[in-house]
C-alpha cells in the first residue's frame, strides 16, 4: 500500500480511538485465551508425555495392567521369551504421605534391569551412601521435583514417612533420580521393598520390554499378548501416550471452543465498528472515488485497516496469553484445575509457531470483521453518496429463510455421533443456533417495532421510531449482544444444571453420616478387617458400610475403568438412570451396575452380560442397571460388596461409610476415629464436608468458564458502547435539531439511554432464547458425548432475570455515556455543520 | 588362592556388594556382621556336593580361565566368572524379587588380533528362571550365561555383542584342594579365610565367535571355586594371582596380597606335580617380583605385566624360578562406566629357564587406585 493510502486508512483508526481500542481488546482477549489454553495444555501434555517416555525408557513394548497390578510371575515368563532382549518390572504406587495432602508416585524397580531399558530411572546414591543401598527396603530416592515438592534438601540425609494401610513407615531418603529431569515428581525404590511395604507382594503394575534386534514389533506384540491373563495388555509405548492424551482431549477441546467463541465475538466487534465507520465516512470515500481511487483500492484500504487492528490485537493477545498461562501455572496447575495430570510440574515455554499462529488468528479476525464493510464501501456510487451525506447505507433485510435453514441444520447435527471422542457435530450445532439467532435479528427487530406502542413520553416514541427507522444499525449494535448473551446464558444454564445434578448425585452417593478414608482410592492407604473391627467397637456407631475401589482394564485400547464394590441392596443405593437394584439370583450371573460412561464406551445396555477381568480371571456379570457417575470419566462398574468379596477374596477397604446411632455426637465420634488411627493417616469427613468440598472443586474447575463468560458479556457491552458512540457522532445534527426543538441535554441523554436499553432488550431476549437452545445442546449433546454423563436440565430463572436486567441497564448507561461527546457540541453548530 | 579370590573380588562388582555387606556390618552400625557362617578349618569337601552353591556364606564364585587355539593355530585367552553374593537384605520378605542373593558374571576374550580384551558383564538378583545358582552341583546362570556341571564335564556359555563362546571343559582328575584340605587362609589372622578348590588341566573344546567369525576351538582351562564369609584382611590394597596349567600335567596356583605401598602382606599357593599329588605352599615358599611394567593408556594405571616368581618346591627341596610373560600387554578390564572396577586379568605363559612350561592366567588388582565402594 502506498504511503498516502496508509495514512488515509490505517491512520483513520486513530480518529475513532474508542471503537478501535475496544475491537483491539476483544481480539486480544480472544487470541490470549486461545493461546493460553493451548500453551497450558501443550506444556502439561508434554511433561506428562515425558513422564511416560521416562517410564518406558527404551522399551519397544510395555505390559500394563490395572492400578492394582498383576501376578509378578508374568515377568519371568515374558523375560525368557526368545523375542525379549531385556525386561524390566515396575510396581507403581501412589504412596500416601501421612500429614500431606499430596501423594508421591513411587516406582518400585529392579536396579539391575534399569540400565538396559530405563536408564533414566537409575537412582544415584548421595555422597556417603553405598552403591547398592538402592537394594535396601528402607531406602528411597527422590527426583528433584519430588524433593522440591516435599521441601527436602537432597544434600542432607532425610527421613520420609509413607503410609501403607493405616500404618506409617519411615524411609531414608538416600539420593536422587537425576535422569528424571526437573518436571517429574517421582521416587524410586527397590521393587521387593516396595512390594512388601505397600502390601503388594506378588504383584507388579507394568513390565517394560526391549525386543531383540530384527524382531518385528507387531508380531512380538501378538505373540506376547497371547500369554497375558485377562485385564493385562501389551502396548506400544506410543499408544499408551495416545491413551493418556485422549484423557483430557474433550476438556481441552471444550476450552479451546470457548476461546474460539471469544475470538468470534471480537470479529463481531470489528465488524460493527467498521460497518459504522464506513457509514460515517461515506462522503470521504465518495470524494476519494471521485478523485480517481478505484474500488479495489478502496476495498484494500479498508481491509488493511481491519488487518492492522487484528495485528495489534493479535500481538497484544500473544503477550497476554503467555501472561495468563504463567499465572494459571502458578495458581491452578497444568490442568486448569481439572485434575488430569497429577505429579507433573510443567514449565511455560515460548512456542514461536504457536505464537505466530495465534497472532495470525488476530489478523484473520480483523480481516474477517472488515470484509463486509469493505465490500459495501467499495460498492457505493460516488455521486449518490456525495449528495446524501447523512443517510446511512446500512440495510438489514429479514433473513427468515437462512434462519430456518440453520435451525434445521442444528437439529440434524445434534443427532450425529462424536468424532474421536470429540463432539464436533455438537459444536457445529451451537454455531448453527448462533447463526440462526443472528439471521433472525433483523426480522425480529422489524417485528418489535410494529408492536402496539400505546402512548408514552416523547423520548420513548422517538426511540421506538429510531428502532423502526434504522434496523440495520440496530442489527449491528445488537448482534454482539445476542451472541454474547447467548453464550453466557448457555454456559450459565449448563453449569447450573451440572451443579444441581451433582449436588443431587452427591446426596445419593453419600447417604451415611461420616466417611473414614485411609487415602484417596488410588493411593497406598487402605483399611483392613482389623481396622474395621476397631471402628465397629466404638460406641455411637449404628452401622458401617465398607467401600472398595479398584481399577480394571475391560478391553484393549480403552482406558482403565473403576470397579466400585459397596453394599447395594435397595433402591436409592445408586443414582440409577436405567434398570433397577435387584439381588443376585442363584444360578444366574451376578448383577453389575454400569456407569453411563461404560454404557457409552462399551456399548452396553441393561440385560447385557459383561466379562470383568479380576485378578487374572474373567468373571461374567449381568448388567442390572445404568447409573450416573460424575466422579469417574472413564467409567465405573458397581457391584455389591458381598458379591465382590465372595468372588475376589479381597477384603481391603478404601472408604468406610459410617451411620451414627441416634443422638450420637458426630464431632465426638470423628475425634474418636482420628484417635484410633492417628490424624496423619486417616481422614474423617462428614457427608456435608465432602459435598462442600466436591462443589468447591466443581466451582474451581469451572473457574475458567466463569472467566470466559464475563469476557463474553464485557465484549457484548463493549459492542453496544462502540456502536452507540459511532451512531451518536453521526447523529450530531439530529441531537442539535432536538435541542432546537426544546429538548434539554438530559432529555437527549435519556433518549440515548432508552435507545440503548431497547436495543439491548431485543438482543437479550433473542440471546436468551438462543442461549437456552445452546444450553440444551451443551447438556444433552456436547457434555454427554465428551464426558459421557447426563444431567437434569435446570434453568436458573432468578439469576438469568437479574443478569438480563443488569445487562439492559448497563447497555443503557453505555449508550448514554457513548453519546455524551456528541451531545456536548453546541446545538447551533451541530445543526449548521453540514450546510 | 585366597589372594586370587580376594583380588578378583576386589576388582569386581562383587566387591562393592561385599563392601556393602561389610559396611552394614562394620561401619558404625550396631548390626553384627554375624549371620554369615564362619569358614572353619576341618571341613571335608565332597563332590559333586561342594561344586554347588553354598548360599549361607556371604560370597562365592566360580572362576574359569583358559587358553584356546583354533584350527589356524591362533591363540586366545578366555575368562568367565560367576559370583554369588548373599546380601542379608530382605531375607524375611516373601517377595520373589527379594534381593537376598545376587548373581553377577564377567566374561572376557583376550585376542591378540584385537589388541585388548573384549569383555562384558551381567548382574541380577537371583530369580528363577532368569538368574540363580544350584545347590548340590555346579550350576550358576544369569540372563542366558551359564556354567553347569553334568556328564563329567562343565559347560560354559556366554554371549555378548562382540563375542560369544560355548565350551565344554573336562577335568583330568579330582579337584585340587588349596590350603589345608580346602581351607585357604587369606591372612595371618585365620578369621580371613575361604573354602577353596581348583580344577586345573580342564580339557576344552567348543566354539568361539569373535568379530562375527565362529571358529572351533580347543585348549586347556582352569576353574576356581571359592566361598567365604570372611573379609579381606585389613590394610590390603590389592593382590596378584596366577593359575597355570603346566605342560607336564601339573599345576601351579600362587597369590600374594599387597599393602598400599606394595609390600606383600600374605602369600600362599599350591603346586601339583605330574603325578597329581599337590603340596601347599606357605607364605615363605612364594615370592613374587615384578620384572616389566605396562601403563594403561585409558586409566593411567601401571601394571607389572611380567614377573619373576620364586617358589620353594618342598618335595624336591629346591627353589624354582619362573618367569611370567603375558599373551599381550593390554588385558586390562575397564568397567568404570558400569561398576567402576578396573583390573588386569589376562592370559600368560610360564617360563622356566627360558622355556615355556605352562600357560594360564594372571590377575592383578588395586593398581588403578583403590576402588570406590
């Protein structure tokens, strides 16, 4: 572009600083949110993947089982196979640390097998500790990140208490695991010591295999796979990593979509600001055309304006995005509070390509927003535009046909299945609903004007007339409101539905008064019969129900599911959505109740049978019902505790649900329980506390969502402000005329506020409608497909009403403020200006 | 042969494990070193029983060294050693992985065409069927390497990237008991002793693969089997040991232990005549003196690779002077990257009056500085 052109167009942005800076802000926010989500997840996944590779080392194949592991005789059986050059057994345990909230990932290893397969895991004894101290059962070696998390100085000999069952054992910290790098929090100790310490003698959780040169991996995988008991798989290390990446994919895509929507709102803002600017500068463009500028040049100039805005916004967004990501790492960790990547401490890195791509997104947003205004400007006929100076060229025809098409498309898209676990069609349906709302806007605005007005004050009639006279401008100003309100309302309804359903679910899942827990189910604390007997002997306890949670691999290629054994005998013991609670019938397969995720992922229904691998055996169950489970995204199977114990002989217990005798003092009994086991080793919570904590975690997970919602509303409001600022300055003569006719300045202001409120009302009403529809898609399609859980639709009517009222009031205030500048001009000058 | 044993031990992984055990027992911990049975004089060795493992003792090893000749007349040395260590760790742990017994192995081939040793090692906790030792007959194995007695011969197998061998070793007679009927003292203090016998004059046949070329080989070898709970004498820094098959059918084993300044602390040996009758050589009867040194370009260690050895032959009542000459100078085992052990273990010829009268192996430890334990 030539210099004069650059001055003419790009510099034109400086003449409307408010509109330009708000557009810039919106683009920057959209880019920043998108980039931050991407950066955070890339870093977290990267570090998570590094952790997997660290564990896999140079392995060609890995044999994995459930969290509780498998028979360790399998190790020797595989190690002697002709395909196998080297094999390394690992027992991975989440060691509960007494007095700590976090658990520590402990790898029980055979140091003699590490060099050939996983050299990075080799423990290095501290100065003065013997080379083979790593064989001693009370020695533990910490990675730098683990030592830092525990606040241990590796130079000093330290003692580390860990918990197994309800017993505390003290280990000697004897060195480091330098190969683990800085981001992996883990500990290494001798396999035999770990097996005994954590009560896992005879079990390991994985075997890493290196094959002989020349052995084809897939052939070996099949041959070795035939030797494995049910529930144990042999995988290529990459597929394990892919499985892990899949875990958080739906969550990531959801966040990415929110960022995309923020960016889209930014596009709207650019569009509305440019559209109005074009309207205001008609005369200027007509002159330019008359002076010989071609259409293409004019168009290019306007696009350059948008691109310049997008570039600035994109650059600001890239900076802001890195800032946000850094803040998120500090405050909520690498999974944005969702709990996917435990024990991983990712570090923020600058990714040039990612930054460049997101900067380019900003430019694209600027260009997209300017596209139609630029086209319209290029089409104008110079002679006419020169004469009709004040006439806005904006036209908005009702688009009922397009609207109907989008509605039909949305309905059809909702019926499609997810693609690779991501509800692509669902997102497309949301886009269709938004588009339908925007297409409906002009028609709705026109209809609204025709509504019987009744009598009213002059400003009221004027405002209505204005709405009727210039629907195009209203459309532009209100479109942003529609979009942002729709999104905010949709999110609000979805979160409310989720929260209400979760609360309800918690009440069903936690029927007892007190819960005694030796550790989170994945970690090394547990209760045994002796502990249960001690609890039963306490006075004031009416009944106790043990709960056992284990992990199973139901089918190759699927993430492990949870097996939940608890007393299930009466209706209400599980939050069922299908089937019923029935006792086991003699001779028939024992009943199992599957969570919705299992029903979806394994395509099971009530009445089907399912083979469950338990301790190397396949046991057949009949699906008696489907229940709702918000706690285990990969799915859960619930079986009656007695059935489970009879089949498995496993008498360990993770949680104990305790019902108190009438008149028993819950606080006193909680105290007594803590005294019994020591407050460092067990946690006692009331059902109410667990509920409160769960809801707190829920709110934390949705923190990002709340933030995005606020941003969307802010952008919508900003849209109103910039539109009205632009309109107001174009209407200076009108205001001057009104002042001549006897309007006070305050009355003109009220007129503007009213116009803003009317427009916002229209937008809010349409936005609410669209939002309700989007919320339905979120609840019934997107959530169901992403996380495989259903929820009860719930509209927070009161909250939405307040939200709508506040938004309309804010819009009125924004319009009034935006017009303030134009109203300041002396009335006479304003009227004379154009003559 | 006490010195030989201890020397080898010092130079290997085993030593570190021993040091670990010793450290646990002695270095300030109030744990008694006890728990290992002592080595006492008067124990009657019986075969094949005592060819097998004695897992109660702290350490035990089977050490095979020998000379091989292929059809083209090329001479090479080979070595394969299995160590067993009782760690006293996890003996009450029911886990199959409890590291109560460790099995370690070294194997090496000395090929003058290559100029230096080809060596490899294996280490594992005893865990059937991957690694272990058998009681009642000689059988030790780890990760595909093995040494086993059966059908009147030993079979030694080892394979690594650079070499592999599969050899049969047939003894010509009963085992040669060292020291006092197999009770071999390591020091003036009899607390430092081992049970120790040798099988010299093993007739070797089998295959050897070096540099990708597999050849049929034949030769003669020597097996040492020794077990002990006793520690290396205090003040010992290293040792020198030989085991030589004499061309006349006899055998000579001799060792000495050195202090840090090179002063001999203890020496002993066994000389077996043509007729198979063995005589124990006491401290006065064995005298080593270096005659030529070689410096390792890798470690900088300076080894006396050629020796003069004076032995008083009690039966003939005369002193005999031997010369020890290496097959090649560079037979240093440098495993600093894995175990940190550096020692010299190589094929040598024994000369008397300038004439070769036997071939065997020489081991020298403690020349590359005291090993980090």
